[in-house]
C-alpha cells in the first residue's frame, strides 16, 4: 500500500509471498495486491501490509504500539500500521509472535466495528 500512483514492485511481491509462507502456521494467511503493494490477511481480516517499496507493516493499537515504538519502527502514514523491525525479519519464530499480536489487534478492531488508531480501539 503505497502512495497514489505507486506501482507494484518485484521486491514487494517477494516480501509479501515470503511473509505469507512464513506465517502459514498461524491460520488462513493470504495476500492480496492493493494500491501498489499488498494487504496481508488472516481469515479475511487485514493485519499487515507491504508497501510498494517492500517494507512490511503490522497493525497496532494500544496493546502492542509500545513494542513497535521501542524498536524504532516507522508508522505507515496516518494508518495504524508500524514497520516490523529489521532484526525481527531475519528470524523464523519471532516474526510469527509479532504477527500473532497484530492478528489479535486486527480481529479486535473488526469486532469493535472499526479500525484502531492512536488512543482508540
């Protein structure tokens, strides 16, 4: 999910495909091309996105935002998604832990009837 006019890149496609493959143990994880990047879903609920540059972002709310801020993650524009720290991406188990919390966040937001934003759930 990039900026208006961004085009899908080979890097974003590879990152999305690899992340979906690595998260298969967490449930029905899938990716969908969207706005020059990818949305990553679990059981139909979006919990992550890959920007057109290939950077991976996970959904946040008050329950997990501090972890991302402490790790120096960047927020994706004004959206409630923060970049997955580079040091986490190189591991097999830890990305699943971070993604699992993002999945829980996304499902909570969906159940509440909206998205999560700073200060709101």
